[in-house]
C-alpha cells in the first residue's frame, strides 16, 4: 500500500486530499482518491511489473487505457515516471 505525495506532469491534475493505492498479489490495484472537497472515488485497475517497468491498465468512461513507466523504489519511497507525468509516494505501514 502506497500513499501519493505528489503528481507532476504536462496536464493539470485534480487537487486531492489523499491518494492511496493498494497493490494485491493477483495483479489488481485499487486506488482510493479523496478530493479536496471530501468526495471519494475508488478506481480498480490491473498491473504488471516487468523488471523496472510498471504497466497499469483500466477503463474510464468506457475508454480503455494502458500506462507504462519506470518504477524506482528506494527504502519506503517510490517514483513512477511515465512519458507525461511523474508520481512520488511513500509506503504505508
């Protein structure tokens, strides 16, 4: 389980209070997003990790997507870099 610290990229990202992703051993990842207004959203996706490349796929508004990027984990911190954005986070104990 990982908590997002920052999301930076070419497009503006919605402001959020908290983003927490839980990766399960069955290739499923569930992300809970709590917006600045307190609204919650749960997103279910699938993932694959091949060497240091993390591939995440899902569907939003009827459109399927696949995102891949380089994943680096050092101690309890991760950095995920795709061609259009960078996510930094920390492990939740």
